[in-house]
């Protein structure tokens, strides 16, 4: 599963690939908590074990998706 987090005042988004066994409902609950609680930090661990924390008040958007989609190979246009 892929997650993209837009951060306010940052030109780049945080993009991570999560373990396929990630509990989507728990992930959404963690995001909701970070957005609704003052001073909360949203922590997520990617499939390589790296942890990323984003302050809830800095989250502009969150995009969840599957990484099963076909990705283009080569120089096709």
C-alpha cells in the first residue's frame, strides 16, 4: 500500500510504501487522531522499517492507494 502525505508549506509530499498487511482502518484512525488532537504527531512505519512522524497541524492531505498498479517501464510517452 502506498501513502502520500501533503505537508503545508512544503513543495514535496511524503511518499511511503507500507507493508501489505497494514490495517487500513487503524491507519485511518491514527490519521484522524493526528488531525483532530492539538499537538498530536502522525507516525507511520514503511515496509523497510523506517519511521516518519508528521505533526497533525501540518498535514494538508493524505492519499492512500495500492501499490499493485502497473507502473510504466522505459521511455514511453
